[in-house]
């Protein structure tokens, strides 16, 4: 995983998994916000409010 992820940055963490839409176009992962494990509650609150992309909770490093 990169040293720093920023909101809106495209990134695939860990195992590569490709997702395609009904027309076969590759869909890319978009990170909305990265939270530390200590801020996991804030991450879930953000998720409930709604997010543009994925909410990530960093558990190591």
C-alpha cells in the first residue's frame, strides 16, 4: 500500500480484483477518505452520511 493515500486517488490494495460493468468496461476503485484505526468510529459516521468513494480504515502501518 502506498505511504500516503489521498481522497479521490485510484488505488487497488492487496489482491487485484477487476470489476466490470454490464458493457465490459473496467471500473476503478476511488478512495473517498482514509481513516486510522483509532478513528474507525468517525469512518463509520462518514459512511452513514454518505461518501463519493470507498471509506478506508487503515489497520497497520
